[in-house]
C-alpha cells in the first residue's frame, strides 16, 4: 500500500508541476525547471525502486537467518530423539544433552521371525511366528553428530541468545501420556536490525510457505511431534545432502 501511494503521489505531483510550468513559468526559465524535474524524477524513481526491492531483500535475508537457526534446532531435535531412545524421556538439561552426545551409546538391534510351537488345547500344538528383537551391539551417539557443531547447538546464530528448552507430557490417546519437548526462539531476536514494519508483518505470518507465528520451534508440548514449524523448503538442503 505504501508503494502504491508513493507512485500515485508522484503522478499527481508531476501533473501539477506540468500545469504550473505551462501557466506561470517564463519560457527562458523553463530549462532550470526541467533540471529540477529531472532531479525529482531520479529521486522518485530511486524511492520507488527501493520500495520494490526492500521486501525482496528482506525475504532473502530472513531465509538465510532462519536456515542457520533451523540447522541448530535440528541438532537439538536429533539429540533429544536419541536421548529418548535410551532413557524413554526427554531432558531440559542442555549440558546433559551435550554430554549424552559425547558419551552416550545407542543399541543396534536386529529383528528376526522365530517359529514356536503353541498349544491350542486337547494336546494339539501349532506353529506360530513371533518377531524377536535382539541387541547385537552398540553405536556411539557421537557418530551421528560428526562434523556438526553440537557444542553450540543451543546458541541462536546471529544473536547473543540461546533456545529455550522445555519438557512435559502430551496425551497421545485417551489415558496415555507420552514425553514431549519443545525448543524455540522468538523471530524478533532472529530478525533484529531489519526493517521494523516488515518484521512486524513476519511475526503475523500464517501461510503454509512461511514459518507461522512469532517463534521458530521444534517439538511441541501440545501435540505428539518432534517436527519443526518451518515449511518443507528449509528441509530441502538436508534431504539433498543425504
């Protein structure tokens, strides 16, 4: 709307100036007015160009900033998921999670189908197949974080802040609660220093191709999920690397 008003104002001003020149400016002075009009045209053209490019540049810069933040949130998520595999719960202790990455081990399992004789009555037995899960070894958690800066995964890139980390329980089905966690940071901190009006619009984003709401989050204390609230575009790079 602001850009539209600027263009409309420029058209009105140009029309008024043309009218004034024709009606009141002497012929010998019109060259000076022409120079002034040229300068005004260049200025208005620059302001219109700036108005068009500002949201485009904002969109590119916010994506760069968000991508760095999401990379760290994914590390936090992966560490929490593996911690849950071992201990059956999540943790809000950031130092404990880093220590777990460095020293923890994950069981390597193998699933086999085993047939057993099962009595069905009257001395009659039938063979039934059962799935048996055996632990055949262990793998260091650190192996999954090789080449990643996991020690700084709680730091929000480009800021002096850290992600908040909370744990709790969520009802999966009636009467059954499961562990849950959420790590998040407010968008305003990530976008600090950028155009205030565009940041305000970003905090109100609510479309499927944007990060909805005022926070960038992974996990939830309201539903059973370990996913993030960012659109699939931010996962494209990770999928290509794999």
